[in-house]
C-alpha cells in the first residue's frame, strides 16, 4: 500500500465534497469548492494535524475505525469505501469484523431523522450515527474511540458519565444479552484481533463479565428499554430495537419514544438540540486510541 495513493484519494474526495450537503455552513466565498481540512477533521472526529499528515503521506495508515469515520464524513460510495479500506491495509476479509457503512445504511440514518439512530459494529463499537442520536446521547466525536464501545462502558465504567439509566433488572438483562451476542461474534470472526483483545480486556477487568462469558450463552440482542437523562430536556423514555444487517453484520440501534411525552422531548431536541452539535468540539486524536 502506498501512503501517496491514500493521500491523493483523500484530497480528491475532500475537494469534491459539497460542504452544504454534509451540514457545514457556507457563509462566505471559498477559494476551493470542497471541504476545508478543519471541516473534515470536525466531521470525522479526528485532529486537523492528523488530516494534514494523512493528506501529505506523513503518517502510518489509519485504523479501520478512522477509515469508517472518514468515509462517513466524505459520504463515500460503497466502492469508494472499499477502496479506502484497501489503501489503508484493511482489505475485505470475511474473517474480520466489517466497519464499512453501506450507502443504504446511510440513507436509513438520514431518512429516520426524527428518531435517534446509531450504527455499531459486531464488537458493539459505535461507528456512525445521525444528528438526533448525537443530540440525545452527546457528541460521540468528543470521546476517545475505545469509549465508544458499549461493553467497555457497561462493564468497566457502569453508568458514570453516561446519560442512559437502567433499572437493575434492565441493566442485568442488557449485560446478559450483549455478552451472549458477543460470544456469537467470536465464532463468526475467530481471527479478528480487535474482538480477541476486547474479550481479553473485559475478562481481565470485570468479574461480572467473566461469569457471564463462562456461562457459554449465545444469543442475539434485539431490544431493550432505556431512560436517557438529558441535561436540557430531562428524562426521555425510549424503546430501543436492534436491527442487524446481513452483509456487514452491523447493528442499527433505532430509538422510538415510549410515550407522547418522550416524543415531545425528542421533537424539542430535533428543533434546537441538533443545532448545538454544529458547535466545534475538541476532536479526538486517532493516536489516543492506538
């Protein structure tokens, strides 16, 4: 793989991306029609310096998670995403977990704009989301990459710093279900190093995880109930359905309001909360999660 090829491809894709189509304000004339580097960095949740080094071929290749973030920010087609992953040394391998966001999934994210929707890979790591999800849960780009993994947060951090609240029964049921789903992933991707590392880390860090893992239970995770404690609109009661894609084994978390009050709070977030997400936040450096 040539870092020069990757650099050239990223510059081409950035130059052809219409800022308005990806939600960036265009208030003044631009010297070039495409995205600025700082805008790409903001959209992808990485540092501007890292974008510069990538486009100049001065850094090692990005992780699969960073590739997914760049593909999302640049709205790459399925073929372009596959090309990006190959250039970065992440060629398609049925034995490895996919982090590709197909165009069809992106269309679902955009169509369900009045519902919070997040997309996770088979390790339960968040890799894409729509604006209402970010407004409800907090901007995912503002946290380190490894903390976007649901199981790491659940078993090593509890609910500290998390907006989601569960009853004891809901939390225990969620833990059992997620571990059973993760065990199923290990048989589909026995050689995936990220999955192997995740299981090892959780096994070392959490007695609860060890107990659930050693039970040997295997099952898919399909639905749960959540209460999101939002700092501006208060408690939002939500039902969460998990839809799994066939080709890439992605999990789409689709949140629906449990009652009319929750619908009203989501509508309020949709009207004013997503505007706050346009305020630039400190991006996460990819090096922090390597």
